[in-house]
């Protein structure tokens, strides 16, 4: 089955700097890659997602890149702000193929220092 | 409602007790998922419903775990004869799509088994 590795497990940056979180996946059939942000005591919130037919997607300060050949994808946050501090999870799945299981990475705790 | 609602927010059970966790998805959402999140880990898939049909229950850890969604709306996750290893946050998520895309998560039920 699918296995998702995520690193780093913790990341500390200064406000205004960029942050990059990387994930690798094992199942070449995976075609859907979402990123979730989880604040303390809350459920994960979808912040951006990408399908396998696209190499890059941007939404304001957030971007995701996908390399299907290498089976890895990354989250880029620019101009970080203290409110970006949270745990970020990547996930991978085969969407629309009958099994809708999302496999999550173990998370990255991002701290943005003012 | 405005989002996915889960109750209770916290549940303490003695080992061997049965518990029932409730999920109210966003009105009209077709897909409903249950995930288990251990402390410091990413969510792990338990089961998936499309309307009232349980299409995937491959993630349920044992036959002590049972989920239902009889009318295609509210769902209940039941755990019989709870064990200490069942202690975790149980997350419910829903989507307007018949897939795992664009999931909206609730805040979860934190279960502690003593």
C-alpha cells in the first residue's frame, strides 16, 4: 500500500522568511496530493491540493510542486507570518479509483518567530 | 450547519466500556470519512461512506470497531470493549464529492481509555 514520508518533523523560521516542507510517496498510482494545516485542538484544514496532471499550483503565499518521476511533492510558504504556525500534513491517494483512502505523512510542526 | 460537528468533544472511558462517537457532516455532503489520530501522528484512515453505503472499512483496527450512516447523513463510530490502545482523537470528515477530495474535517473527539 501507499507510504508517505514527510520531513522535516519540525521547522522554525523568522517572520517573512520562506518555509519548505517535503514529502515522498511510494505508490505510482497515486494521483491526488492535498496539504492540510492543523492548529492545536482543531481538525485538519485543507490549504491546497494538486492532481498528478499538474506540476505546480499556487494560491497567494502558498505553492505546491509535484515531481511524478521522483515521487515527491513539496509545500512552499512565502512571506511567513506568525499565524502560519501550525502542524502541516501532506497526503497522497488514488482518487476516484474506488478506494478513497488518504494516506498522511507524520506532520511538520512549523513555528514562525515574530 | 456551517461545518462538520462532532460530539462529544472529549470522552473518558474505563477499559472494557463501549463508546459511541457522533458525526454531523456538512448538509448535503455525499462522502463521509472517519480517521484516527494518535498523539503526534498524522490521521489514519478508518472507514469511508458514500451516502449510506460503507464502501471501505479496511482501516478499522478490529471487529470491536463499527461505523454506520443509516440515512446517509449523521454517522456514528462505535467502539466496543475499549482498550487503552484505542486512546486517540477520532476525526470525521465530509466532502461534497464522491471521493476523498476537498475534505472538511471536524474538530474531533478525544477519547481517553483508562
